[in-house]
């Protein structure tokens, strides 16, 4: 018992020592204070990929607060094609029109929903067991169901289904993208982004230079005529019309071509990036310890500014970071 007690004390001391000596980002040169920030008119209570839940359970998206409330027991799924989407744990899904809050569609899908997306009459749903489905909004009928492999544990950044012409691109919870034709209701292709067992859901998806770019926390994929993959410990990804910008867990900002060739890289030791915004000729990264890093798009030069950053949910809307009850604009 005495040996066990000594061992437990030693382990606790090591853990405490590791936590207390954790390195954080400390820039050697600061250009000044970031001026474009202040108190926002609301507090972020929760987030989805393209909308935020604020106090009084109202919804902020597309640069405005909608006259819509998410009912108790429901989570905000997001904002898509003019609809605010929310659901409860039992799969009861509510669609509320942002143009007319009295226009409501309800579905009872009987399974917990991870995310969803809408285009015209088609509702695309990704369930928490990794099942994919398409529904008609007008008659609430199922159009297609496709089963995926149930994930063990996932990252909180879940990507909603992406519509492109007649295609629906699902970003799965087990590191794949599944491409479905919404007219023929057939699966066209399944592509693996990465194959890790844990935290392997797709956290980013976009189309750039006619290529599908997708990323998990472990790898980034460029898909066109061929599949190209690159391994990184990825925290977040953003793109402009010709470049991919990757923020890594090692404090790197990496610029890639659509074919995943490296353009340039900057390293900020121990930096923990909360998000990135492309605006004008610059790329802006928000760092957890309270810094805005302004970089040229080619990463050839940068400046670091001090800014107040609260603990809380981070939501990016156009050219503004919203953190808790503060905003930080890069316009």
C-alpha cells in the first residue's frame, strides 16, 4: 500500500509538472494593438458550421440575427438555403424559414442527427451513426439511404453535406467522402480521406480549381482525376480561389496548391490557432493567447497584433471572428 501511495503521488507530481510547464505562444515582436474589435451585441452560446446559437436561443447567421428561436432540448444544426435547422436527440428535425419564421417543416427521423443541408426540395442528412439520407421536403418522403461505418469518437467540427449541381457530397464521420447523384439517387463514389480509428471525421470540405479538397485532423485530400493525400496534424483549413491554407497543431501556417504542393510555410512555435480568414490580399489567423497574425497570401511577410480573446465558442462570419461576447474584424 505504501509503495502504491508513493507511485500515485509521483504520477500526480509528473502530471502537475507537465501541465504547469505547458508552453504557450509568445511572439518576440508585436506590431501593436488590433484596433477592430469590441463587444458584440450578443454572446455565442453554441455553434454549428455556418450559424451560431446566441442568448435567448436565437440564431445568428449570414451576418444577422434571425427572428427565430431554437426550442429547448434541440441543438442548432445550421443554416442552409434559407432554412434554420435544429433537432433533438431522438431525431425530431425542425426547419424554420429565415424569411418567414411561421413557415416550419418538421421531420421525425428517429435517429440522432449529426448535421444536415438543404438545396431546393432536397434535404440531405448525416446521422450520428454515419448513415446518409436524402429526403423530399415537400412530401417528407425518403429518396435515398446509404449506411456508413459507425464512428467510435469524432471531432466536434462536423461538415454538412455539400451540394454541387446534381451532386451531393457527404463528409462522413469515419474519414471518407461519399458522392451521390441527387437525380438518379445513386452513389457514384466513395473516397477515403484518412483511415485513423479515432477523431477521423472530415472537418473541412470545399471545391477549388475543379478539385474536391477535404481534410480530417490527420490528412488532407485533393480529388479530381487522381487522389492526392498529404499528412499533417491539422487544426483548421481555409481556401481562396487558388490556394489552400492549413493551420497545424504544431503552430504552422502552410500554403498549398490545389494539387497539395507546398507554396510556403510559416512557423509560430506553440501557437494554437482558433481560426483563419482570407480578406483582400491577406490571411488572418486568430491565436488563443490573444494575437491576430496578419500574413500576406504568399506568406512572405507577416505582422503580429495583440488583441483580447475570451475563452468560449469561436464563430467566423465572413470577415469577423466572434468569440464569446467579443468581435474581432479583419475588414
